């Protein structure tokens, strides 16, 4: 028995989209939507690019460039290190939260 991903309603630049997304990945998807929205608004607000499709393409190029520039020397992946650090921060925050309940 397989679990079908639930649909999630998202909004990018005022346009509504429904996307399939497993429940455990929804938080990450919403963070990605927020990041994309901010990038697209930055491009639009600078006034150099007109049209939603062109703004989306420029945002995609900027994000792809950011992603590719995080890889240094072939095997050293800064993005992976940032993900691991965020995971450690979550564990630490939870441990601190658990400790504050003791007092």
C-alpha cells in the first residue's frame, strides 16, 4: 500500500498553484516557495525584467548559479554542510527546550 502525496496550495507572485507533496516535505517546499517568491519580487522590483515568465527564468538562473557556486573543488559541498549544520541546530534547540522544562 503506497501513500499518495497530498496536494498543497501555493502562491507564487500572486498566482495559485496546487502541487503534490508528501506531508513530511511540505515545510521544505513552503520554504522553497518563499525563497522563490522573494527572488522573483527582487527581480521585478529592480524593474529590469518585465513579464512573469521572464522574471521566473531570471530567478531560476540566479538560484541555479547560487546552488552551483556552493560546490567548491568538486567534492566539497557547502550546501550539504549548511544542511547538516541546520540539522544540528534543530537537535540543539530541542535539547535546550527540553532542559528548560526541567526548571
